[in-house]
């Protein structure tokens, strides 16, 4: 079946099943093109909770579909590729977190949404890359345990007076970005601004013109008078950046900024998912209730 035919059939099946197609910012271009909503993991999970659709097709990775299932337990949440995982989320387990909590009994556990439902359930509050500093500074606690991303953790630590402990996890894709990559890109494009995701290593963030989440990159690029940007995050973000800013140039500093898990999902997978209404992602009720509490606490934190 040709790609155009697949897209038409996907849209037809979505109508038939009263479905909503969600695509993360790092998904393949052709997936983002036909999605009802694109965005970061939490925004998409919230969209799943707020929609009146019955079926949610989540084009992303496993922890994202879990979040949607937690926030929308009455809906059918489908993940086209059940093997689309997140290496960083897999670097922390509920058992490991319980052990670390015993070492720091006075610390409040702040867990990045890029984590499993089981890990969220062992946490006190969640955060995203865009609200992490605000969430930490909103807490009464003097000590915080930041899970699972050490790079986001150190970014937070530089912006709070609280004592911070880190789980030593990381995003392999962002970790591959080297200072030399940015230096070469800046040499080739001296008029370009470098925007970096806080999942990047500290040495990268030190030379960034702007540090922000993926959603922050969209707004920053749109508002800036600059015409060139070096992009320090996964290449999937280029699709929407270029769509929304046709008069601007976006430069990927290295071809290594590709997440293989985010690129697993194909149109064929989405089509098969809708034809079979599988694989479905569910979260056990006891874990879901505790994990939802951490998300609810985060959502209650006033925004800037």
C-alpha cells in the first residue's frame, strides 16, 4: 500500500473508532504530518485525558502511553510499537528508587515524567523539562532526590538553593552531543543561535544561547528575530520547526541526534494498530492511583 493510501486508511479508521492520533515531537515526519495533536509527552497525555474520543493512538514510547492510560483510564490507549521504550526510563526501577530513598529519608522525590508508572508511584511529585525548576522551588523540603536524569538534575541544582541528589540516568541521544559538534556548527554558522534541551550534558548547556524543552524551542524560534538556529535535541523536532518557520534555517549539529526508539513507529504500525485495536497499554490500579497523585501534584504547582 502506498504511503498516501495508508494515511487515508489511518484517518478513516480513526473516524470509525472515534480515535485520536497523538504524535510526540520526535516521531517520524510522516507520523507527525497526520497526527491530530503533536507535542511533548505530558501535553499529549493531558490531551488524551481531555478528549471525548474513545481510542487514543499514542505514537511515542512506552512511558508516554502509560501516562495517558493513568490520566485517561476509561479510554483505550494503544501504542503501535510495544517495543518502543526509553533507555533513560529503563535506567531506574521502583526497587532501586526505594533503596535510594532509604539512603536519603528526608529528601522529597521529584521524578521526571520520562519514567515508568511504577517509578512515578514511588515518587512524591513529577516534573517536566519545562517546569522542573519551578516544581523543585515550590517544595517545602530542603533536600530533593532528582530521578532519573542526572543532566536535568544538575540543570535544576544550578537553579535552586535546595540540596540535590541525583539518580545517575541519562538520555543516550542527548548524551551523544559533544561540545565539538556545537563548535563546528557555530564556526559554519556564526550567526546562528544554539538552543539546547536540558537533557544535554552540562558542558553543552554552558555554551547554549537558550536552554528549554521541546515546546520551549518552538516558541523561542518563533519569537526570535534570528534566522538561524542550531538545534540541540532529537532530530524529529525539525519537522514542526520548519513547518512553523519557513523563513528560518534549523541546523542539526550532528547526525547522532536520532532516538532509535522514537523512530520505530511507522505508518504500517499505526495502520495495523487501528485494524486490530492493539497493543493496548494499561496500568494496574494500585500503581496508577499512586502515579496519578504525583502528576496531579505537579499540575497543581502554579506556573510562571
